[in-house]
């Protein structure tokens, strides 16, 4: 006999929006891309410790590298997830002429993957620029001129 309350069982959904809410914004991908870039900057700026360094200094170095790499990889994945949602779920009405929708997203997703695999500042800069290109096209579909006036302040020094 079937349980009469079986319809109450809730399964876990893993989606941005199974019922299209229409709320999309590439800023989450941009912040994630900038975080990846910032972690690469910090990794590159970190002074390696020599074999004669105190154990505490060696441990501090190892801990910092581990944290920076973890955050870099997590945010590269967040960037990929946010871009995938925007690419697949947003209807892309009135896509601007000359914007290669699929090529741009494909390039951005591959760049985010490359940023996970390496410590490459050029790839990070290209990822941020590609996300900006996507954001420009996205906002153009809504007749809004894209700008991110807080990008430099958010990224910091």
C-alpha cells in the first residue's frame, strides 16, 4: 500500500531557478573571477621560506599557500557555476550584434578552468575581462550600459 503522505516528501533541488525567476546578474561571476585574480596575486607575492627558516615560519607559509590555493580554486568553480547559469538559464533576448554568445561563455569557462589548474596572472586578467564582456552584452539585452565602478575598490591593492 502506498503511503498517503508520500507526496509530502521533498527532494533536494540543485538549480538556480527551476521556475525561472528572471533575476540574473553577472556580478557574482565577476566577484568570483576577481577573487581568483587576487589569490594569484597573493600567491605570487608570498615569499618562500628557506630550509633554515623556523618551523613556525615554514608552517605559516604552508598554511597561507594552502588557503590561497583553496580559495582560488573554489572561486574559479563559483565563476564557472554562475556563468553556466547565466548562459543556460537566461533567455538572451536581443543579443547584441557581434557578440559571440556561445564562444564567449565557452572561453570564459575554459579560462576559469585554466585558473584552477595554474597560478597564471595573465589567465586571471583574461577571465575578468571576458566576464566583463559577457556582462556588457547581458546588460545590453536590458538596454543598460554596463559599468562596474567599484571593481578597483572591490579588488583593492
